C-alpha cells in the first residue's frame, strides 16, 4: 500500500485504536501500526522497519482514513 497517496485525517487522543495506522505527520514517516493503547500511551510497530515503540498519544496527530 502506498501510504503517501492515502488520505490522512487528524485524530483526537481518544480516537486511536489497535489496528490503526498513525503518524506524527500526515503521510509522513515513520508510519506506525497501533498494537495497543493504555494509560495515554500507544504501543506502536514501525511499518517500514518492524521495530516496536511506545509513545505518548499526544505525539500522534494523524490517522490513515478508513
């Protein structure tokens, strides 16, 4: 999937759910898949490298439109 050509929408902090594709920049890299959300933090997997990260939800501003 070409994530650059997809439509990105702004998200609210409570609007992130497991399975979502998110980024700090609209269509920017890295793009993460949300694995879980707990205590205002998201467990993320980098779609390009496969590495996992934990980040505050406040740093995620965009979600791939479904």
